[in-house]
C-alpha cells in the first residue's frame, strides 16, 4: 500500500508543478493580449491622459515580473484581488459562479455517467444486434447536434410548446433545491445528450475488448450468466479507460459549457469568463484560468489514481 | 359601441394597431374620425393601474462586469437598473418636454448662465436619510471629478460653480446654456446620498424600488420602497431585470411567460412574433442612429467632393427596409431627426443618386484606388450587411468601395475614432445641442469625424445661450445644413426601439428617449389583475 501512497503523492506533486507552469502561461499569455483593462474600460472616451491615469490607478504601469509574483502570492493565500471593472471581490464573485457551474455539472453527471455506462454495458452485451445499433445511433446523433441547436430544440418543445420546464435556467440563492432542479432541467438534458455518446462508446469498446480475453471464456464455461460475466469480470478490468473518459467529460462539463450557459442564461463560469475577457479584466480572467486548469489537472489525477487502484498490475509495479 | 369597434379600440390602445390604422379601419365601418379618436381615448383611459405582483424584464446589454455606479453606466442593462432605483432632478418625457422629478421648479437668469433648481422636500433615500440640496451638489461634484470616470463629465464640465442654500441649488455656468435642465436628465446624474462619494456603487437612491439583489450579468432584483414620494408610479411589489443576451433565449422566455417584456427584438423575427398570442410588439422612433464616419482631416476623405460622392452613393430606404426590417426612418447626413425639439423638417432629404455620386467622384479626382470601409459586426446590428449594401450601391455609381472586416473585440479602441472610414452608431441625446457638442464640436473628445469648422463651433455655442426659440431653431437648421453638406458623417438610418411586451402588462406607452420606455417600463407599468 505504501507504494500506492507514494505514487499518488508523486502524481499530486507533478500536478502542482504543472499548475505552476500553467500560471506562468496564463499570466504572460494574457499580458500579451493587445489592449488592456484601462483601454477596454474607457472605450470610446480613451484620451492618452485618462489612460495613463487609469493605468497607474490599476497598477498596470508596474513591470510584469513583480506583478506576476505579487499575483502568485495572492493566489496562494486565497486573495484573488478585486475586479478591475466593477471593483467586486473576485473570490466572492467567482465563488458564486463556480458553485453554480459545479451544481449544473454535478446534476448532469449524476444522470449522464450511470446512464452512459449502463447503455455501454447493454450495447456490449448485445454487440452487433439491433439494441446496440439503436443505442449507438441515438447517442451519436445527439452528440453530432451542435449544443446550441440541441438547446433551441429542447427549449422549443419542452419550454415554449409543451411548457414542461422553464426556458431560462437562471438560478439564484434562496431557491429551494426542487425549484433549482426544475429550473436547470433543460441544460441538464442538453449536457447529458452531449456527453453521453463519448462515455457510452468507450464503455462499450473497453468491455468488448475485455470480453475476448481467456478468463471471460472461463467464466462463461463455469456457467455464469452473461450479465454477471460482464459485471463481475469484464467491467472491473474495463474501469481504467472508462474512468479516464468519464473524467475528461466531467472536466468538460465544468470548463466547456459556455454555449449552453448562454442559450439557457445560466449564471455559470463560462459567461463570466467571456465577459471579463472582453473587458480585459485580467485578474478575473487569470483567476478563472487557474481554476479551470486546476479542475482539469485535478480530475486527471483522480482518473490516474482510480486506474492505478483498479489495476493490480499498476498497484504492484515491479 | 359595436363589438368590432370595441375590439379595434382595444387593439390600438394595446399598441397592436397604429392610430392611423385604427382610424382607417373604423372609417371603413362608417365612423367619423373625431368619434374614432374619442373612442380610442376612452379605451386607453379605461386601464387603471393595478398594484402588486412581480414584473420581470428580460434584457440584452448586460455583462458580469457591470456596476451599480451610475457614473459608469454605459450599456442597456445598467441604464435600466439605475433608472429603477435612482432618480434624476428632472426627466424628459415622451413628448420631449421636461418634467420635474427631484427638482420641483427650474428657473434661469435671462442669459441662461445661472440656473436655480428648487429641490423637492420630504424625499428620502432607501437608507432612510432625507434628500437635500447638499446631496444634489455633492452628486454633481462627484461627476466633475475625472477620477469618477463619469460618462456625464462632458455635461457637468460647463458648470463653474454649484451652491446649495436651503432647498435651492444654484448652478453657475461658464457660458450660457438654455438646455441645461435637459442635461440634468442625463441617466448618469442620479442623485445619491452624500453624492455617492463614499460608495458610488451602493445602489442607494430615491427611486420607487430599492435593490435587493445585484448579480451583474445575471439578475437584478428590486422591491418597492415603502417611503417613495410619488404614488403615481411604482405599481408592482417587486420588479426584476434578467440579463438574457441571447436573442432566442430572450424570445423564448417571453413566449413561455417567464418575463413580461423584452428589449431589442431582432427585426428578422418581428413578423413571426406578431402572430404569437399574448404578446404585442411595440416600437418607438428614437434618436439613436447608425453611421458611417469619415475623418475630414485624412486623405482621401479630406476632399469634400469625395465625401459628397459617398453620401449620394448610399440607398437609405433600402437599409431601413433590409437592416431594420422597416423599424426605423431614413437619415439625412446629420444626427438629428424629428424626435428632437426644434427640428427643422424643411431640410431637403438626400436621396440615392448614382449620377450625382459619379459626378462628385469624378470632381474629387480620386485616383481610383479602393476606398476602405472598416466594419465589425458589433459596430451596430446588421453593420456588415449594411456595409455590403453600401458597397453595391457605390459600385453602381463607379465608386470602388472595399469592405474590411474587423473583429468586435477591440473595435471601439482600435478602429473607431482611429480608422479614417468606419461604421459606428450613436444613441440619441435629449437635445440637439448635446448631440452636436458631443460629437461635432472641434474640441469634443468624441469628434469622431475630425470635423473642424470654426463657424460651426461659433453657431453651436451661440445657439446654446439663445433663449429665443425661433432664432434657436434657425441656428440649429444652419448647423444641420453645414454638417449635411460638408460634414464627415453619413447617416443612413435612425433605428426604432423594437420591444415585445406581454398582454399582462398595463400602462405601456412609446417613449422615444430610450429603450423600454427610457428605462422606466418597470417603474411605470403594472401587471394586470
């Protein structure tokens, strides 16, 4: 078990190092963008004098390196600073939006992951038959629809035509959990449609791959039912690739759903980030970038760790 | 009244039918115009305000970066939000007249250099404090400070001295300005306790609603302020503004009943929405306009013959029809239309004339190299398509117009006011002087056509202090002529505000001053029982 702990610690350390590298990329990458917050804020009324004043006020006239370390220091102590455009505390503003994003991602995942795996198992069990083709066909069709088209479609039918769910997924503090769930129904449906196929296909492929092994034949020969074979012998050995693709999709649900947010007016991180990029509100953009990077790296570490734990060969390296 | 007549009158009162259409259709039923007018009045009056309920507006034009600081309001949502919790000294009503809000009376010295505002007594801020003349002066002072980055800096700059005595605020100007009270209706100049110096974004004002939730770019919630001074407005118990930037999402929200009104109906879907039960489309002819601007100090646009060639080479009516879906009116190459007071409607309308355009083009001696028009989709809605129409009509006159597409991102800092020929837009201003002073005075920061004309400046300054309305109108007419014939601005069209409103909403009327009844739809409308 010690070696496992060591492995996990190694992964986490590597992840942190990666995060540091990302922070350098984000900071200097954004600095390299043309224009700055002062210019974006003044917009039409930017006179050279006003620009210089505002830049000084925002500390944008300082050299880059000290600003980077100052920013990194703040990041480590949890102080993300204040937004340049509206003076709000970034940590508080992001906290709210991040909470919303995670809420939506969580509920989408709750439906999508078990459904995808179940459908994958079913498809593998009936590989090549009509059930398999139906499942694959439908899920591939839903993934092929651009998100906004899927969004408008479900909006038209479920919100405007039949009026089952509200068209806007605007949640705010003070709503009961049930109201919130009802409100986010449409984006959850769309997100499930988008991520389902990927995970389903991977589950199906991994299971089919394992099913050709000798030990599956043994299990069949000793008289186990087909579902039991899949569940007890095939699935544990297929976990590693499935977990990887599940984590990738979870990461996508957190960082990549800006289109769905816009269509359903969901107050998540995506729209928040886009607004602040347009206004060159660098501290906010940098903070969002770091959070997204951390989510991606964190989920990938988790996937690695689960794969290692699920695979005895990786658990006991020679 | 026959059922059909009654139906027609109601439809018109709801804004589904124009007045002219109503009179036309009733005369088909054998009713005289006078009787039809009287019936219309009774249908409109029949609606009594209903108290209570929650009124929601879905709006485009809000970002997560918005703030409640009135000095920084620049887009539609912050504007409407501020109009809900805050008030100005005066407002400009739908007829273009001044009506009193936090000021009770306005008077001036004969030369219009000194203005006195009598401040309304017994008005309280949402924090319970009484609004005083000192608060008014502190507010105006804050906007004169460059650090406040106020959008009203240009307005308050001309005030040399401000004084508060008792309930009287006295403003002394550097030079006479007959329009000063209109300028005080500017949406940045919301009176805040202590001028809002300590916390400009506190969102505390004297308006009918106090802020309960402020989530920029998402939702702004308000509840009725019990101590509000004017019982004639502020009917709903709660109001909210939801930021819905996506056109389809906004429309769907209205159709599914989640909001009661929306701004910016896409001209492409107006006809479709008209057929939806429970929704009415309202349009108001505003002062906002779309422009193509040429720098009068840069080649080849320094040559007025070339500018004239381009002005004759644009099909205005076609743009109104195709870009605005008919919801607008044609421009005449100066930034003023009939929605402004003292507008001179005798100025001849410039039409598309390929022969004249070709003649001016030849006279300009341009070498035939492409004339580059820089444009981004965000310059105004439909800007790319408008530029393409312009290109086609110019080509027909033999003018080699070339379109260069620019990204939206950074357009206002990198292209507008920098490139010699580009697309842009202007929201209107309440009075002519403000529009001309903002963008066409030689010394204006926003002189985006680089128009330097001494005589123009002199007439503009003189008109400002002129209290004789007839003389003033003549002066503004002269300014319009100068710009139309020598200026760098091409004004193909004035855009209407096109809005969609649920039939559950009562009290709606058209207001040319701004979107959603100049930002006050939530304050002035009510939810029908």
